[in-house]
C-alpha cells in the first residue's frame, strides 16, 4: 500500500511538470509568433514605417468606409487629395495663408503654471465637511 501511494504522488508530480512544460512551450511559441509578425514580416514584405521625409500626411478624414480625404504637405505646398477604393484624385491645392492656419498646432495657448505651494494652499483653504 505504501508503494501505491508513492507511485500516485510521483505520477501527480510528473503530470504537473508536463502541464508546466506545455504552458512554457506555448508561451515560447506565442513570443516567437509576435516577434515574427512585428519584426520579420514587415522586413520580408518591404514595409517601412513612415519617416519625416519631404512628403507628410498632415491629416486624414474618413468620409465613408472606402472614401477618405487627405491633407498632404509636400515641401512648402499643401494639397487636398481624395481617395476611394480604386482611385486617388487631386482635389485642390491650399493657399499659403490657409495652410499656415491649418497647420498651426491646436492648443497653443499656454496655461499658466502653478507652483506646488499654490496647489497645496488651495487644498488647505477648502472647508472640510
């Protein structure tokens, strides 16, 4: 009887080890698939992330599922381009004055900075109820 209990205990431990090995192998396969898809596939297909070159997509505005407007900056000129599933169409160029207004970053108004002591004093002045 004692040998039977030891065999059961040994087989239970081996099953736990086998289960841990399976989970470890599965985690390794998932990591390998992630690395392959993130690094290997773009290099294989020649896809490169866009860099700060002379042509930039300033903004993209989807109209319908397969129709989009793009504001493109090429050098100092700005163009409005429309795309659909099967074509790209030049719509208009934007004048320099309008382009400067469009391209200026939003929220340029700087908020007044507060000192940490001012924030603490603001909380201290509040009545506790």
